[in-house]
């Protein structure tokens, strides 16, 4: 299990480095697709992001191509 300090550090890295530059980070690691699980609540909303195109959708999940 992650310690509280480690969890805070990960959150800060995400907030300060990754979130601001998400497109750069996705390209850096050659991420081409994202999966959204519809069964569990999540703040992840790829349908609101300009470079995400839905390529598959059913009652369980949606797959988005990152353009």
C-alpha cells in the first residue's frame, strides 16, 4: 500500500507536471488509445477533450483514439 507521503507526491507530480502537459506526455509515451470504463464513476471525461475521438462504445466501456 502507498504511504500518505508517496500518494501526495504522486498527486503533486500529476497536478504540476502531467495535467498541464497531457498531450505532450501522451505523445512522449506513444499512447494512442484511452479506455473509459462506464461501470465505475470517474472524473476522466475523454469525450470533452479535443484530441480524443470515440472509436468504440458499448454498455461497459468506450475506446478513444488520441489524434
